């Protein structure tokens, strides 16, 4: 009798495994807000405990040279969603660098998001959390390929009560100071959003979606509203970290990741799901201990120095992602072509994509096809990386705010593997490297058609 039971159990599990492998893989992108390169245990933080993310990195790949396409929220998020530089899609500005509650623009309908493309391959799609690519109906996730949406449509510090100073509000984070809306699809369901429970509610929404869609391929974009200031943590995490409130927030996000991975394993989906964890830009340094850490990198949010654009990144997929530390260059723009490749989804060839397919690197079969990064600050090409070298054309306040973007009188060059903190300018000794990068810039700009900015449009009152 026992042997019959065991045989039946084995057949059931083998059939479940075969079913999981026969369908297209699931994808989950977990995107944090303003989390610095040095804000995880696995990336070197001495006091923030992130056991779930640490384990995720041990089981998957830790990417040490992974970049966003812009140093602030809106353009960075547009690049992840479209696989294209923000200057191509109009999601840039030199004045209003992100979208605001009075903005009348957003991600153009002509752009294909990851969700739009995966829908053509039969995927169920869900957006959870911060969107920041337009809060009006024409620009919300439900207009860009997502079946449903639950979250705050822009930054959690917007719609602040006017008579409360920003510094005071951030230092005393009571959600009543911020009148941000919580939306389900296109409707506001709570205002002001209770941000003390927002991480838990986002997590519950993701877990519910996984369970409801486990029989079909799904894509979840979980974009946490935190650790962008103001900082909020639920009662289970408030006051529990050695790093203060900022640490509480990160440790709750770590818990969230653990719950999602636990759910995937429990539902038998872990062997057929890829999970990506990364951040939208570097830490907001001007908020001192309420902001994060760039680790050993120079600069932070609002700058195109390494601390502003190099982000902590982990890619997980048991049986599909070869574990290890990847020192090659990657970018959030590479996620769209990579996910399309892994799901056999066709990308339209009617536009230029700035992303590369990283799937061979995930399998441990090849080196990254990405050898360059173009770092735009608004419409200005601030710096360019080619392989080990990064060339600067502009300088800025390393704290990011207030911005002081000025053209350099003399170009600066850094060897990033040798000098990740960008301390030693080696331009004088390497004219041939500078000439090589300048030739790359000339070729890039000869093919660049900038989109009309979406960020400067305002709602008429």
C-alpha cells in the first residue's frame, strides 16, 4: 500500500514538474525606489539584515555592474518598461525631471512596454506599486499592457499638505502629511494612502496574483514605493533594525521578497519563474540617515556618477539561472529583450532598442553583449562607459541636489574595475581610450532621434 501511495505521489509530482517546464516561464520584477548600491547585506551593508535577498543572491546571480538609464524616477522607469533610452521616448526634461500630480504627460501610447509585448505571448500581467509614468487614464498601467494595477501612481512624497515643510514631514512620517492616492486599475480606492501598511499590502497583492494565475504564464511588476522618503514601516518592523527607520524599511522589503519566493516554492512555480530584484536609482543623499548608501561608489540620486546609476541587482531562477557573481555590464533596459527571448516573444522591429538579451549570461553560457552605457542627465550626455572605462563630459553636485550640471573644461576618465569610487582621473595618460569613446558617442548620436518631452506638460486649471 505504501509503495502504491509513493508511486502515485511521484507520478503526480513528475507531471506537475513537466507541466511547469512545458509552459512559458513566469517573470517577476521587484523594483525598489531610491535604494542605494550599498543597502543590502549581500552588497556589503554592515547593519541592515537582508537574509532573504542574501539567500536569493546565493541561489541566483549577483550583478555588480548593473545600471539604470537615468538617475531619477520617471526616466529610469520608462527605460525599464520600454528597453529604450528616455531621450528616445520623450520621458526626459532638464527642468521637470520627473512627473508630478499636475503633469499632463506620460509614457506615450506608441511605446511598447514589457507587459504589452508579453500579452502577445499569452501572459497575464499585473502592476503593483509605484508607476510614475503618468497618472492620467491614458498613461496608467492598464493602458500599457497590464491587466490590472494596484498602487500609488507617483512618488510617495507628492501631494504634500502645503503648510508642512518637507524636512519636517519626512522627519515625522505620519501619512496624513501626504495626500497620495492608492489606486486599483483606474479608480482611487484610498486617499490618503496609509503608507504604514503599503509594503505588506503590495506583497499580499503579489502573492494573491501568483496563486490565482499559477496555471498560466504571468508577469508581475512589483515596484515598491519605498525606501523613497518619507519612510514608513509596519508595526511588525518598526524599530526592529540596527539601522533605524531606513533599516526597518529595507528589512520589511526583504521580508516581502522572502514571502514571494516562499509562495513560488509552495505552489511549485520556482523552477519556472525568473525573479529580478533591483532599484530605480541611487540613494537620496541629502536626507542623511533617512537616505541610503552608495557603498563605495561616488555620488547618489540625481547624479550620473556611479552611486547614482549603478544599482544592487539580483536575478534568481532555480534550474534556469546559473548561480554566481556577474561582474559584466548589464542594465534595466536589458530586461525587455531578455524576457522576450526567454518567452519566445517577438519584438517589433520598427524602432531602436537600447537593451540587450542577457539570457545567455543567465544560463552561464556567454559574456554580456553590453559593453557600453550612455548616461543622460535630461537631454545632456553626461558620461559614457565603454568596457572598463567611463568618460565624463559634465560635472555635478555629487549630492545630486541642488543640481549643478556644468560642462567640464577638461574631460575626466576613470577605470571603474580599478577605481569604482572614481577617485583617480586617468584622462591625461589615455588619449586613445578617450578617442575611442568619442567615436562611439559620434556613432550613437548620428542615429539618435529625440522624442518630444512628456514631462513639461501641465494640466490646465
